[in-house]
C-alpha cells in the first residue's frame, strides 16, 4: 500500500486504472496485484486512495483472482457490465497508464465512461517503481539466486533432438516451481 500511496501523491490523483490483456500486458497490473506473470489476464485493476484495490475480471478469470487478499475481486460479464461498475467507483479524474493502453482501449474507456477525464500516469508509475523497498530487494536477491540455479541446470535438461519449445517449457516449470 505504501507504493500505491506514493503513486497517488506523485501524480496528484485519487484513482488509477490499470488494464491488462493478452495482447498488451501492463507490468504494473502484475506489480500491484502480485498475480503470477505466467498467467495472462484480461482484467482491470482499480486503485483508489484509502481503499482496497479492486480487480474487475471476466467469468473465466474470476476464480483465479477472487482468492487474493491483496485486492477485492468483481466478476464482470461484458464491457457494459464493467462500465456500470466503474461508473459507480470512479471519480471524475482518473489516471491511466497510456504506455500500456492501446488507443482502442482508451477510446473504449472514453466511450463507456463519458464524463470521466483520463490523465496519463505512466511516468509516475515508472518513477515509483525505480526505487526499491527492502522487501523488493530481498525478493530480487532470492530470485537471482534461484535464476542462477536454474541457468546452471539448463545444460543437463537439454537433450539432442529436443525442440527449443520443450526446453523453454521445462525452464518455465522450474521457475513456477520456485514461485519466482
């Protein structure tokens, strides 16, 4: 929550939307939700000052996000359904990460959420993420140690005639096993 509050202070807003999809993955969505990076979500994260973050997820993804204690989950079934939920919770000015939002998505937001003013917070997101907390540094150190072990084991995994995708899958399985 400290990074979220820092973000609000930096950009001068009280609400930020982060949309991620299979086509355009916003790393900030995963940073704030702490959801697995190997899972492709098509969801919207709503950050509001002084409130628990909310993820709007479709019916298929809802089961994966509802278990989290990091945020509340809301099941949506369509863009119109998402718009109804968002209209209730969003103030007039809303931050959005232009760097990870397609022009189509931005137009859809503007069309579905008439009267809302969208402001770019991509620089503020980059700024707060460039300074690491002690917790983040510990996770980076742990991840580097695990990555070194995995890299060391790659030559033993590779076999003559093995396809690159097979080796890639084995490496991904090892990463998931270590929860990196």
